[in-house]
């Protein structure tokens, strides 16, 4: 009789362990938000939810198998992000826009489970000293001013300096110019539109800019070259502002709107995000949803951790980090004066790929600008 309660308690504890649901979180969470904040979030959630235990998926698991997987799109995504392929997939993903398309193409996300946690936008970054030495006392505001400053640097006495970072193969180097000029791929609803006079002019401008430049950088190279003072201007995400402030200081560079063609149109931006979502093959989607809801409630914490602008797309109230720093304040002012438009995140990259293929045809003189926009629109209709 004396030991019976002990036996019952032990049995109950054993039973509770059996009923506990174990979930895995992709290691990208730690990469994107940092180890400390990830550990704190996991600890808090696990403490509040004793029936669920979430831990990071071992990033070193089965990378070789991921590369050799027969499902190429799946395997490449998991290998690149150091996540084991199914059946060792995480139940919960944390991913950015590039990963979004890869996951969508491989049907890896539970429908309607992608939740944006922290958001950013593109801006023009410029090196103050280089532009000053080239004879400019302010950054370019229009496309004509921009091309003038590009030519001044690229044709001037600036050894080892690139006027602008441009990679014609990267959608992120092309699309922001269309949006800044008032373009909107989804202006007519469910079917994207490209065949407009304005977008024809965008392509002509892009060709003019490309002819002025000789260096091609990857996205990572652009940021590093700019941080080292070897690029005069680049279009990049507000996501990198904290890194540049740490590397360059606050007096070496500035941020501003992407130059527009002065047509009187609205200045548009497309929001990029870090998301969380549920693996379509997870055996525990309901429990995974509870963690997604928990992360969504931590939105302000995550935004402050990354000094994100605009940060939240569900709560347009800037955090103290925005109010207390002139860089983030300026970015926020631009955001508030802009109109948000939709990009192609989550469509598997299909529309994006068509655009970039046809842009390459244009830049290699295989098509004119009007032929290019017509080809893009035709393929969007025929191949959707």
C-alpha cells in the first residue's frame, strides 16, 4: 500500500512520455535567426507545451543521400540547407523566398501553411565617398541621374571600383526596377501581366545599364564587395543593413529609393520574408500548427532581433529599433510612402524562370525589347 502511489506516479510519467509528440524544426531557423534566439524560443514553447517536444533536426544528417536522391528538386533543397531528405525531413520549416520556390516546386509544404514572420524590402545602397569623388553631392533619384552616375564611375579614374552591382541572371537584380517604376505583375488579378509599354521601357533601361557594366557578382559577392568599399551602388534588401553598419559604420554608405523613370507612377515595393511552414508529409500537422502560431506571436521579438524593416506585415507599428536609428527610420518612411505589390514567391519559380530566360535572349541580341515582353506574356499563358 505504501509503495502503490509511487508505482502509479511512475506509470503516469511513463504514459505521459509515450503520449508526447516529438517534432523536428529545420536547422535553417538557427541560420536565419541565430542560435541564441532559436534556443530560447524552443525552450519557451516546450515549457509551455509539455505534450509536444520540438528540437532542431541534426543538420549533418544524411547530406550525401540528399544529393543522390531521385527527386532532384527535393534533394538539392535539403542538401543546400543541410537538412535531411524525407523520411527524415523536419516537420516545420523556416525558410526565405528562395527556399519558398524550391519547397513549392517539390510540393513539400502543407497547403496554406506558409506564414511570414519577418519581412524586408529592396532599396538602393550607395557608397558616399565614391559618389562624392565622382562629383555627386546626392544619390541618384531618377534613372537618367542613375545612368549618369554609373557612367561617371565606370568611365572615371576609379581603379578597382565597380559602378554598380548587376547580375542579369538574378531576378532580384531586375524585378525591383520594374516595381520602383510602378510595375505590377498581378495588376489584372490571377493571371500575371508583362506585356505593357512600361515594362518594355524597363527592359530597354536594363539593357542600357548592362552595357555600362563589366563585372558580374553573385548576391553574396555584391554585399561583400560593397562592404569593402569596392562597389559604388547596389540594389539590396534592408535585411543587410545591420551587417553593413557593423562592417562600414554609419557614415560610409546611405540608402534611398530605387531610381524611377519619372513617369508619375506610384513607387511600388515587393516584400521579401522569412517564413515558417509545415512539411506536407508531417504525421503531426496539428501539433506543428501550434508551433507556427507560437512563432507568429513572437513576431515583434524576431523583427527586433534582425532589425527588420518593415518587419511585420500584420502589425504596421515600428519597433523602437526603427525609431532610434536613422537608417531604419529612413527605410520605414520609404515603406510607408510605397505601395506593396506581389512577387512570385511560392509559385515554384515558374514565372520567374521564363522572365529571366527571355531577358537573357534580349541581352544577347536575340530579341528586341517589344519581342521580349511579348514572348514572356505568351509563355506565361501557354506554359502555366
